[in-house]
C-alpha cells in the first residue's frame, strides 16, 4: 500500500518546479537590452507625471469588504432555501431547519450593527459639502 501523501507531495513538488524551471529557462534564453525606455513606468504611452503613491479613501475598501461579506451571506443562504421545502417534506422538524439559519443571519445582523455603530458604512463627506451645510445654518 502506498501512502496518499506521497502523491500529494509529488504534485506539490511538480507544481513548484515547473513554474520555477520555466522562469529559469526564460531568464537564460531571453535577450537583455537595457535602455532607459524599458526602465520607465508605462502610462499608456503618456509621460508619467506626479507621484506613484495616490492616497485613496479607506471607505472604498470598507464598502468593498462589507459587500463581499454580505455577498457571501447570500451565497450561503441560497442552498439552504433550496433544501428547506424538501427537508420539511422528509419529516425534519421546523426548528431543526430554521434555527441554524436564524443564528447565521443573527450573527450577520450583529456584525452589520457593529459596522454601522463604528462608522464603517458612513460615507465621509467632502469638505465642500460640509462648507455648504455650515452656510445653510
């Protein structure tokens, strides 16, 4: 009897060796012609201006993260809704079907409440909008 971990290890080894081998061979075979144009940043044919580090508003990332969390929630609820009726027809109790999903949704609601309370879903107002609000009052 052979150990199944040997096959997994061999597959992992091949999965690492093939890309490394391809990179090594391409480094040996490719021509090296260093010039200033190749070392500059490519900006769609335009001459780059300004700094490469741009400060993004963290709210973009927070909204994206919350979207992913609640999108995955939908993906996890869908299979439950598909088997709900057939489970009831097969004699599984209502509580045994409903309680786990209610706990799951409850955890998500608590997480949304926490994010809301900490301002994760509150969009940052622009300075111009804040100035207009001050002028109105």
